[in-house]
């Protein structure tokens, strides 16, 4: 009887180690695919936080540091300017500003999630993940038409791993590089 209880407890524990489901979008070619030239580019970071988002200002600061670190590596653009982070509702105003700045391409980064996910279960098991979810839209500034729209969702971590806010900037940088430059 005791062996059955132990086996059942181990089965429950092994089920609990699986990460939360990841709604992975289909793979797409990187924004800077061979032959692509963005011309003068402006990065427009936009947030679409959920209503119960904890510490949005902290996450916005992390996202901006990641975006500013990746911007100089965008080799398919003549130049890259990073605008301050804004709410999704300000996207149109940011595109107008990009047009006034004589940009050819606006790279809109719609940030949905940037944070750790923690899962606790019984028997004693804990898991954490860094969760980075955004959609990158490359918009032709002159026409206002989206040339590319690339959703991305990256999750790193697992059972018995402690992940807080510290790894988020690096995770965001890697996710942006995957989408813009291709897997490294």
C-alpha cells in the first residue's frame, strides 16, 4: 500500500513539472533576412499589459534596456532610433512622429508579457519561467502598411529553478535578436 502511495505521489510530481502551455506562433524568417533593407528605422516599443500586471514600470525599464542593447546590432537598417516606451493606444501618434523623423521603417514592438511565472504544487515542487511575449510589426512609414508581423513567445526555466526579474533583460534581448536577426 505504501508503495502505491509513493508511486502516486511521484506521478503527481512529474505532472507538475511541465511548464505552462506555450502558445508558440509559427516560425517565420527573421526581419533582417538576406536582401532586406529597412532604410532609416525607428523602433517604437508599445505595451499591452494585462489589467493586473504587477510593476509595469519595472518591466518597461527592463524592456527598454533590452531594446536599446539590440538596436545597434540591426545591420539591415541604415540607422536606428529608439523612441520612448508608450501605451499601445499611442501607436498611431508614434507612427506620425516616425514620419516626421523621415524614417523609412517603423519597428513596432507590441509587448504583451515580460515577467517570471511561478508554479507551486503539492508534493513540494516549484517551477519558475521567464516569459517574454511580443509581436514585432515592420511598418512602411510612407504608406502606413505593415510589411511584416512576427509574433514571438519565449519561455525559459523549469522545475526547481528560481527565476525572478534578473534574467528578463537577457531573455528579451535574445528574443528580439531571434526575431530581428535570426537564431544565433
